[in-house]
C-alpha cells in the first residue's frame, strides 16, 4: 500500500461560464464531479484539504502569452481563475503546505499557444505554462516535466516549450491523423535549443488500459528517470475514457487512477473530458485517491465491462514498435540535433494555426536562434484574417547576455513597418513591453 500524502484540491466548476449552449465544454461539466466528491465524503479525510483559487494577474499571463488585444476582450474571470487556481496549486506544493495538489477547474488550456488571439480547442490561456512560469519567477528556473494525458495533442504546451531544454514535454494522445488538432507526430522533437525534449506519443484509436500503462512504465518513467525533473506536472485530460463523446479510446477510471499513482505527479491540472456524467466523476475520484495515497481499487464506473474495453493484439504490437522509435530518439537526441541543425545559425518554421471556436486563421513564422551558450532567442511574426500583424520576441529565462542584448535591440530597432505592434517578453528581467 502506498503512503498517505497531504493533497490540496482546488475545485471551481465555473458554472456561470460556457462557450455556447450546445458546446461539449458544458457549463455543468464539473457538477457531477462535485457531487461525487461530496458523496464520497472526501472532505472528511484529514489528508485532503480544499482551497479557494486565486485570480491570475495580467503579468502572470504575459510571462507566457502574447495577447494582442485588451485582456477583457478575450478572457473571462473563469479563465483567470483556472490559471490562478493552477498557480496556487503549485505554490502550495512549493511551500510544502501540501505534498500534492490537483486543480479541478475549467476552461482547459493545453491548446493555447504563445501567441493567443482567442479560443482554440476550448482554450485561450495555457494554465500549466502560466503556473510553471509564475513558480519559476519565484523559485528559479526549475526543471519541469509535463506529462499531458489528455486525448488531444497538447499543441499549445508543445508550442510554448518547444525550445526550452528545462521543460520536458511528453504528450500522450490519440493519433493526429484521426483526431483534432491533427498534430503531435514523432518527428516534432523540439527547436534547436531543446531538440529531443518534446516527445509526442501518438496512440492508435482503441488503445486501452494495458497500452497506457505499458507506455508509462516502459517509456515515460525511464525517460523521466534520465531527465531528473524537480517537478512533474500532469495535464490531466480525461477524454481517453471509453465513454467520451469526442474521442475513440478505451481507457477507464481505474486505469487513470493507476496511471496517476505510477506517474506520481506533484500537481495535476484538469484538461479536457466531456463524458461529464459517465466518466469525469469516477476519473476525478480515482485521481484524487491516487494522489492522496488512498485505496482506489473500488473506483469503477457503473457501466464498466472489461471485455468491451480490452485492447487488441494489433494495438499492443503497434505500441511496442512506436515505443522503440521514441526511445531511440530520446537516447540519440544530441546526435540527431547535430545532424538537423548543423551549420545553421537561425532555424525558421512556418505554422498555420486555426482557431476553431473563434474562427481565426493565423500564419506564423517562428525563428529560433541557435546559440552555444543558451537556448536562444525566439522571434515570431504573426498575422491573421482579422488583419492583426505582430512581431513578438522572447528572451528566454536562460538567455546569455548576448542573446538578451540581441532581443532588446530587435525590439527597439525593428521597423514598425506594417506591424500593429512589436512585443517583447524579457523573462530575465520579468519585463513585458509593447510598442
Ligand atoms: Zn482533450
Ligand atoms: Zn545565447
């Protein structure tokens, strides 16, 4: 049996917020979970403590995002509470007030990228990134591993941390050829400053408990042991459940609990999950019990039938091959980076981004500076079909003096031309400028 741990929970259902009446991210999404928690009497356990969230500050958002409009025009109070709730969770852990924490809030965040114009895949603000950068500002540039167990590829988190060698991002998701947002493939290993530290694990439809736990034990845990993070964060999406209306997986509440137990994250942050009555109450219960070191063996959905969700041999064999390839990439990342970025000082990527909810098309050019002394400067030019045009520059937290200077010069001396605004994130000075 595992040892009991003190668990902090922030539960904020945001019942007054919704995207639209018919949207799957329904305003009652967390109410069944809330009932389940009450029914199970979790508040009576002495090692489980409920906390109130706080509201994220504008500065906390700017450490992560370039927001090219008035804040109140794109985000609601619920968004600020979801981000602020996550910050508070990690802060509780850092202050050692609790051993672990779980932020059960909505809206989710893992599709929100560095530039954010509006709602993409139900997300505007990246709650995990806002949380991590707030904590790094206070405690230094901690090594963090983010394991995203939502069924959709965490493309926003990938984008934000693509060039950060201090943040290992691992996304387990249903293969992008079969599900929104259509990304998250093996070759997307990171920018020149962090090649190999972005790990996508695209799972075939109908992957079950056996597959999830196999990938965790034989691939993710060994990689984490190599990386030796200070913190493990779980983007705890719950839409891999067999009853989820948007996806095609075969995972169960008990499987989620077991995964949480073995992954042993410091903080879990709720992401997606749209089977709000059949899955969420049981998965959340399982995650809570696992995090608190309590017995979760009785967590079973009323309609659970193991034969219906068992995994085929084909899926198992496919996963074994996939794991080999990913393991190879991890072990050989330095060699692969050398080959890919040899003789290049700047690496440029083009990106087309669609905001499904806000109906915005965005075109980005991202330029990574390859530097021998730091992870390097990042420059983004972005325009969209609403006629917004911006230049956005990020000086990363580990920037060397030369890259910091280059970033500041670029900000001050770039011709305004036809940009609406030029933005600078100077993470070293914790300074966020716009001209
Ligand atoms: Zn999802
Ligand atoms: Zn540098």
